[in-house]
C-alpha cells in the first residue's frame, strides 16, 4: 500500500473504531442499566430500545449511501457522525426509557458505514482493497474485545449515562478525523453517469453478497445469545470472558494473512467459501456442546471462538471489498448502502431470532437454526464468481 492508501485506510478504520467502541460499550450493560430508568421494568420495551439502533440504521444506510454518490462522501460522513453524536447526547441526558429510545433511534439514523466503505474504495486500488477492508474489520474486532473489558468497569463508575457521554465524545473525535486526517476524496465529475439503485438488482453476485452479510450477522447475533452462558458452564466467570475473547480475536488477525496470500493467487472465491465453511463448523461444534450433558471443555470453547473470529474477519474483509469491485462506479455508494442495510437487518433479526429460539427451544434449537442458515449461505454463494484485482 502507498503512504496515501495507508493514511486513508488507517484513518477511516479509526472512524469505524471510534464509532463502534461507543456502541459496543453500551451493549453488555444496556439491559441491566436500562431497567433502573422509569419504564425500564418492561423487558420488551428495553429490548426495543436496544434494537432501535439497528432498525433506524437499516432505514438510513441506503439513502445516505446514495447521497454520498451525489454530494460527496466526507460531507455525508460528517453529517452522519453529527446525528450519531446528537443521539448519544440525548441518551446521556435521558431520565426515562423513552428518552433512551429516542437517543438510540437517532444514533442509528447517523448511518455512515456505506459512505465510509465507499470512500475507502475510492481512495485505494483494487489490489490492496481487501487489506484496507481488513483494517476496518480488525478495528471493529479489537473494539469489541476492548468493550468487553471496559464496559462493566465504566458502568460501575459512570453508569449508562456516562457511557453514552463517552460515546458522544468519541463521535466528535471521529468528525475531527474526517475533517483533518482523512485524505481529500477524488473530485466528482459533473458528467459522471447517474444510475438508479434498481440497476443493482440485475447483478446476481451482488445479491449473493447482500444475502451473505445478512446471514452472517443474523448468525453472529443469534449465537451470542447463547455463547456467554456456555462459557459460564465451561467454568469461566462472566467478568472473565474477555480473557478468552481477546486472545481469540488477536490470533485470528494473525491467521488472516492467508486471505491475502490466496487473493494474490486468484483464489479469493476459495477463501470466501472456506470462511463460510469455518463459521458453519463452529455452529455445528457449538450445537454439539449445547446438547452435551457434561460441562463443556473451556479449551474447546476457546478453539471454537478462534475459528469463528477467523472466518468472521475474513468475511468482513472480503465481502465489502467484492461489493466495491463488482458495483458500477457511479452506484458504489448505493451498492454499499444496500449491503450495509442488509447487515443492519441481520443484526436486528439475529437478536430477535436468538432470543425467541433460546426461550422456546433452548440452545440446541438455536444452533440448529444457525447451522441451517450457514448451509443455505454456502449453497447461495457457491456460484459466485469474484472480480479479480486490478492495479
């Protein structure tokens, strides 16, 4: 990567990291802390308050992606982060569950993922784009592990309102990075073709990638309904889960080097299918652990988490890279907007599906469903023919 590409990829990954850290810090403690607010005794409303972010993000990803095609990436990113910051501030100042719901909805309305990934695509060559996307995926994974460590400590120190206040500060820091660190975006050409988002429906491989990201995040959220309980059953106290997650995440980044090697050799399709297969194996393994009557071995849980993060990180790096290559240039923001919309819907669907299945069928039913979804994804993706690297 050139110095310009490194600066672009690193700074845009930092924007993702700052934003996602704020979101991840809230998740482990939201349900418990929200119950202390007026109206927080209604578990269904607490769940809705937590999930509203995903719903409003799904609504705004595509429109803001299209807007970034027409009015510039940076302008949309700064505006979206401003809305996210306002939502964080509203939640920090909330004195009721209704106030938290308004804040979470506003946070989701600042949906900038499509514009950020489109800008990464604009500022990097095809030959290094998967690496750039891997930097983004890596930053998200690290923030997830870091949040697991910090969230309980911050909740005890400053409470939920303090965490939302920190999220507000992180959003402002992200805006500063966009304005003063991210390189200038390529000049827009006034005579560039203006396409219609409906054109994207003609690209079957883009539809496969969109279905894939929906299934990936549905499975991710659903399995996390059960994984913490399995770790406790394996003998790892809840406040020590980060001791397993953090090494698994870090080691998975080391293992990801194989993705770039396979891409250079023109075997990206094999890497993609292999990563899907890896996540499928993890679901089968977790299902077997959930059905066993004995205490699950902690070492086995560690191996399964490592394999999951390897597959997950490979998919998080390769899929948006492929979307950016396969989409027409003048519809790149729209294509990534559609992709991120399905990602957000997957997060919402996974939380709902995991909760319902865990309640009515237990962990075996949950992991049976995630296994079936992964098999379906493997079948859907098998005909995919990735676009090769250029430049």
